[in-house]
C-alpha cells in the first residue's frame, strides 16, 4: 500500500491501520539508517505521526509496537469476547450460531483479506490447474499476502510451504486431513518444498501427558500425514523435540523472535497469565521459526530470503500476526497465509470436537460400521421434525452436518449442488442425505487406512531426517 497521505485511512480496519503504522515505522528506521536526505526523512516521520493519530482516533488506544488493537486480540479466557461474538483463538473455538462461525466478521476482526473470485482465477492462471474444491467452495476463505506470493511465482521466484500438526492424540480425525489435503495440492501445482512441524513440545506443555507420549504421538501422526500422499523428495516433517536440538539455524531464529516480543505482547496476543509456565510463553517463537527459510539450511542452501506460504485454520492466525510483525525487524520476509474454516463436530457447529469424545467426529481408525453408526446416530440434522413437514418446507443445508461434511469431501460440484437443491426442496430426506455421506466417507477412510499400512517406521525416518530436497536454491 502506498504511503500517500491522500490514502483514505477511514476505510481501513483497526488492524490494517496497526500494520500501516508498523510498516511506516520500519520505513523511517530504514531511511535514517541509510542516511537519506533530511526532507525525505521528515516527510516519512510526518506520515508516521499522521498514521499514529488516525490509529488512536479509530481505536482509542495509543499505538504500541507488536501489540495489536485490544478489541481484536483473541484470548483464551474469553474476556475480549462480546456475548454475540464468536470466540476464536489457538485453543478454543466457540459460537452460538448453528451455522457456525461468522467468517466475514472474522476477516474484519483479524484484518485479513477475503479470497475472492479474482484471486482464485489468478491462482488458476498461474498454475494452469482447476482450483481445488476447497477454494471453489470457500473452505479456504481468507489470506494474507497471497498476491505477493503469486507476483513472485509469476516472476520465476520460488517460495515454500509450511503447515503443522499438534499431536494431542494417537488417532487423527477426518477434519485433521483438511490442511494436509490442500497443502498437498498446493505443493503439486506450484512444485515447491514443504515443511511440516509436529509441535510435540506444545502438547507436552499444554496437556497432561509425558514428554515421551507427546513424541510417540508425533511419530504416529506423521504416518497419517505421510499417508496423504506427500513426496518424500519434496517434504520434510519434523518433531520440535527432535529438530530443535539438531538445527542451529532453527534455534537462532527462535531466539531472534524471542528477543523482539515482550511478555506483555504475548499476554495480549495469547492471553497468558502469571500462572502459565514459561514454556507456554516462549512457545510462540518456536511456531514462528519455520516461517523463515534460514531455519532449514539443508533445504534452502542457507538462503534467508525465500518467502513462506502457510495454509492453516484461521485459529492459528495469532501466531503468524506476531510472526509477521517481527519478521522485518530480524531481516526476514513476512510469511503469507491461507486460512481455512473450521471443521464441524458431528453434533453440530455449536459443539466442540474432541479426541476424547469418539462420537464428535469420524476418526481415521474407524471401521465402515462405526462410520455408518456415527453418521446415522450423531450427525446433526437440518431436516424437519416429520416427513410431512420436511416434504413441505425442506431441509436447511446451512446447519446440516451431513451436508457440511459433503462440502469438504464430495469433490463433484454438480452432485453437491443436486443434493443441496433436493434437500432444500424436501425431495431428499435426512436419512437419504446421511446415506450419501456414509457412502462417501467409508471408502475415503478405508483408502487412507490402506495407505497408512504401507507407511513403515523406516519411511517415517526418511521423511523426518534433515536433508536436501529435490530443489536447487
């Protein structure tokens, strides 16, 4: 965005204003460091003061570096949440709406950008491939700086992908596949390296489990991730408990981030309290570090200027808002992001999906019979109370979990639209819609289980060994 004072600052959200002030501050520091002419420095300073004034007028708060506006900070005790507002942070997702989280409001609150038709068309032109159905259907709905990634790609400049998994249990559910399915497609159509972080250290810090159990879950989850079909020559999967001790570049970036983020800032961003262990307070820097290519010298030949693109659920965005704020101050490019919606629990978007509740989702270890029973018994229905009412008034696809799941896993657009029309008109009954979902999920999970059986401990070791990938940098 240009630094012209004529820019309509009133049209910017509080978080966009915050980012403008941050960028202008960086520009002033660069001009001073480069001993630019005095009139140029003075003009940049005036612009900075003007932006800070606009920020204070809009938010009622003084600008503080690294600390986003308070009304946008999402904290895990819910104190920043208004009664009718969704609670979204890296550990909690709560909504009172049967349709689920209001993602348009979330875009405004987070200050990200909507993935619109123009961007989807541009991705199609850049890759020469039909956009993934997650893009076509708005499952990945928000982004930060995807335009910059495409600018670079169109100019023959590479980037890399980074996503992750917090291994909190041995069995993953089908919702956990969403970021990996999309990341695999991105990797294939753009032909770029991928790093996958297993945050076993995080789960040890937050959960009641031993460090050995956290590491064991990481290895087991790696098998499910590999079973998604990733190419060992283009993909590095790492456990924090393993890699941190083996990579000086990774640890150096962690320390750089730690130096530039204060305790007050992480309290504001993540809601940490004085009772939280210091491991939790320092962990955000560990999740930030894979955003920088110098954390993987074996892959990028020591280069520190390769941009990173992070596909993730939007609840992880606070980590990367912090990362994007720190990046310029440690001489690194800001990571770009693609945000997905949340995968709903079987009992409905208002309920919590939990690994401790086997009926809250379809797990990758479920048998065909278990899948059928779960869907028939527990999938929240948007149908009417009686067949007569349903035939007359139709069902509600916006709240029906079977239809929501089909939106994720049924790839045929025409078939999905037919089901929507038939269910909305009352022609298709809830039991019939559930039957379609059962017939979709049973072979999908069975095929995943077959692929996972082929993933040996030796294959896991290959993926998790630091090494050069099939790219030249």
